[in-house]
C-alpha cells in the first residue's frame, strides 16, 4: 500500500469519525465496536440498505452479523409483528405456554424439522447465541457424565465464560480475566497456518491411546463454516468423518449454526450438504428473522436430560421473536430462499473472481451460499490493507466487516433477500476500493 493511499485512508477515517463531544463518546462504554468502523448516525433501514441522518444510503454487507437474513424491515414480518402488538399479544411469559410459542413450534416442526427427519427437542435459552452454546455444553456434560469439549482453532462460539472457553481468539479469551479450561483445540481444515494438519486422524489416535493424557470428551463443537475465523469452509467429507468419529466414541456432536444457519449457506442448516445429523444444534441470529433476540438449542430426545428449571433465564422465550420467526419460516419456504441464495452465491463467486481476485494473485476468495471472504493476508498479513479497503468501502457507501486472523478477511454477508442489482453494486464498490488501495 503506497504512502499516498495510507494518507488518503487516514483522511477518510478522520472525516467520518464520530465527534468526541457526541453522547456516544461521553456516555457509552468503551467496549463498543462496530460503531468505530462505521461511524454514522443511522436512522432507518429497508431491505439491504441503511440510511444515516445526513441522508446517505449504504449497502449492508454486514446484515447484523448474520442476524438479518431477511433484510431490514421485511414487510411480511413487520406486518405480523404490528398485528400481534396491536392485538395485545403476550409480550413476556417466561416459559409459559402461549399462542405465539405454539405457532412457532408448529411451523418449525412442519417446515424445518420433519422434512429433514429431525426429531430434536427445542430448548428456548437466553436471547443470544452464547446462551444457546452454554446450554449445549451443559446438557452434553450432563448426558454423558464427561466434562471435556473439543473445539477448533479459528472457532467462535460466544463471550460468556463457557462458550468463550471454546472460542479460539486469544484477544477475546484474555478479556475473561481468569483461566479458561475444559476445552481441547484442534486445527480446522484450511483455516490458518495449521489448516493442513490432519486433525481428525490425530483425534482418533489420542482417543485410542490410554497414555495420551486426553480423557474422552463429552462433545465436539464445530462450525461448518468458520465465519468469524475468516470464512473457512469445512469439506463435506471432513464433516462426515467427524460425525463417524463421534459415533465411534459416543461423543456428542454439536454444530454451531448461529451465523451459518437459517439458510445462510443455501439449505436451512449448513450441515445438510454433508448429509449428517448433529446431536445438538445451536441457532440464534436470524432465527427470529427480524433482528429480535432469540436463541434455541436443538437436542436429540435421548440427550434431553434436563430437570425442570435446571437451565433457566428470565428471557428464555421472546414472544415477539416467536411471531416474526414463524412468519420468517413461511417466507423462507414459500419464496424459495434456498434456490435464491444458491443463485446469488454463483453471482458472488463469478464477480469476485472477475473483479477482485484478478487485482492481485495473492488475494484468496472462499465462501459458500451468501457468506464469502476476500482474504488479503497474502499481500498484507497485518490487516492494515483490509482496514484501508473497508474504510474506503464505507466512504463509498458499503458496510463490510473484517474478520479472521489479524482481520485480514473482508466478509461479504448481505441479506439473503438482497436484490441482484444491489448485490452487484456492493461488489463493485468493494472491487473499486481494493483497486484504489492496491494502487
């Protein structure tokens, strides 16, 4: 990156910085993150577009970090929510039976579980993804009587202490302030410097060795696509081998679908392409369809060994989210979202190869469905180039996140409902920003 482009990037960042005197700077905690990368005052949103207080429009390739698969303010979901509120629908009920919960469970069973031959029980946990992972770990340990968890390098599962123990990022882990144990990490295929290591063969070997020092774990947790890890896609055959390994040793397989589920990779569940059935599945983010907090843990009946109230929480059933979630399942099935997503995936792949990968042979493109990564580590492993590109994108009207080791990967994560023209425009902004920053 030339000194000129570095100076230009610094000017762009200065121009868009939130003023130090703003209420956000004065009152909000220093922990805030996304607003530092995208410093605007957003006022409205529809579909794949956000608007700020100055009337500027931005194409959204962040989509609530995967919580807005149906875009902003989807009309069908909004109408269902408004009608429910106007009719004095129950807004909070702990885990009481409600009409909203009943409808969601019936829709989810009929549209998602039964067509896939899944008989999993549905546990409503606290309202975000880390709560679903915490429940998964606890019930796996209770069901097996074992304590250990196997996770993968590059993996991300949340920031509460249990899920953080299985999150690989050292910076995130350090924020716990205490040692995090009970988890054994193995390399993930294709992810980072250890990605070519034959991890499952190694795991088989240590489990078979009575002197390995590694006790039989309760569960293995895996993302079929590491989103925060840099958009690393596990091969289907590797996932099948992992399922077989777990079966051979009576280890529960937990698939974290929090960012890659709800149709993000094409099928409703990302593990479907491998033809496997997990013992436990965690879902959050786009399960509500409207950005409302909601998380669930799906558990095979044999492992649903909870006693009543053994894992609880005040907000373990968001009634408003049940309403939009039920409506979203209808939209996903009736509008053929799987086929739409696969078509958009082909478009993204072709456009990235033509306009982005061609800029420099060291750029790596990888992804599936509508989650794609443009990895600049081969050019600049520090992440400064990716930062400059993302900053230029924001100045030009595109919101795109950086992820992976040293944040070298630009992650393309638009709503599944994004119009083809808008998608092409966003990819065009990305390509132009990369060309500018590489010149």
